[in-house]
């Protein structure tokens, strides 16, 4: 990666990824982009190159790739699972239309494309525990449909046109810089904010619901390590299972209580997000990522909780 365009750069992943990439590849070599200038994202927009790019507009992508001589696109523009169920058409347009436009630009210009998939690419008929790398994928959300279709489309562009496409299936991502926007795993971020600000949290996901999770520094490492990996070693290019931990709401609650003993949690389960969570795996087998490009996450629930609480205490005052 020498000149990197990040789409959807003002979201939860992009906010931290762009800062990391600018530090490691040079400020001038990373172009953050989004379809609008989100309030609150001034720091990122003003700290380096920024372009307005709506991924549903193929010409805008092609123009920015040409203008900055881009060689890699990291495509983070996506509608997440819970919002996706409220607006399936928009989800298809952005997640699939946007990816298709980027792949077409890649086919024409020879650039590489990194696109995250998700645990949402699995569904209720997938084996839920230690979910294999290669298994049944019949998701029941529009977000999941776009993620499994995206995996296939990226495979197709690699096989048919030789486009260097790569991706991981991210679990729920936990971070303190920017909030996630409309996912099912968001409870695992909100709980930390509410623990510090209110001392209590009401979970919209039910007790006993296991999902894979990961702390943002590990997610950034996953993107950079796979993007930099030796292509001759990659068998599963576009959809590596990656995970760092698997827990249910009561486990993260108990972990927070070790640091904030008075913290309490109750439940007010949201039927839509609960049914999405129930359709996803409990825990992934990420051995292919470990074998093919050395995936090895650093944070578990306990070390993540220490860091999250420390960073959020500073941030929230
Ligand atoms: C969501 O909950 O929609 C996302 C995801 C797991 O892809 N965080």
C-alpha cells in the first residue's frame, strides 16, 4: 500500500484506521473520504487529505483515484445490520452498488481493494459454535445478504480480472474514538459509555447471547496485516474469519464490575436486534487467518475492559 483511499472514513473503523495509516504510510499518502462532512469529524477531515466520495457514484471514485494516484482502496462505506433492516434498499445500494463501483474502477486501473465482510455473512443454518472458515452461508438480514454477496463478488473480480481483493469477516468492534452506527453488536460499546456516565446500562441484547467481538487496535492490525500479506500464501482472500473473544452481555457486565463495583445492568430486549444476534454465530474458528497471514489478536475481554475504561474516563471527563 502506497497511496490509500479510505471510503466511509468517518465511521467507527475509519476514524481510527485513517489516523493509524497516516502515521505509518505518511500523511500525504492517505486520502480519507465520505459522502458528507460529518459534524464531530473535523479533526480527521482537517488533519490530512479529505475528499467527498459517494460510493454509489462511480465517476466520483474514478476521479479521486486518478487525482491522487491511488493504488489501494479500503472500502468502509456500509450500512450496518440494524439500520439495514429498517432500510434494505439503501443497504443494497450502498453496500453492493458501492462495492461494485469500486471493483469496476479497480478492474480498469489495477488498484487493490480491501472490503470488510462480517459475522453477518452467516445465518441460522450455519454451525453456531467454532464456525468454520468454509461453511453454510444463508444470512437472513439484508446486511448479511450484501456481505456474503460482496465476498463472492470480490472472489469473482480476483478470479476473472486478477484484481487484488482481500477482506476479513469482522465481529462486533469495540472502540472509544467514534461510536458504531446502527449495528447489532453496538451494545458492547454502549455499555462502557453508560458504565462511566450513568453507572448502569440497559441491554437490548438478551442474557446468554454469545457473539464474537474484537477491540479496535486488533481490527486495525487485521486490516493492515492482511493488506500487506504475501499474496502467494492467501487461499481465502476475501473472507477470513477473525475473532478475538466471544461473550454474552452478562460477561462484559461482570468484567466492568471488577473496576466499577456499583455498576448494574438490566435488560430491555429489542426483538429485531435480538433476532439478528440469534441468527449469527456464537464463536468463529479463525485458524485460516492465523495460518495464512499470521492473525494473532492482542486483546481479550479483560485487557480490553481495562483499556476501554481508562480511555473513556479521560474522554468523557
Ligand atoms: C453489526 O452489528 O451490524 C456490525 C457487524 C457485526 O458487522 N457490528
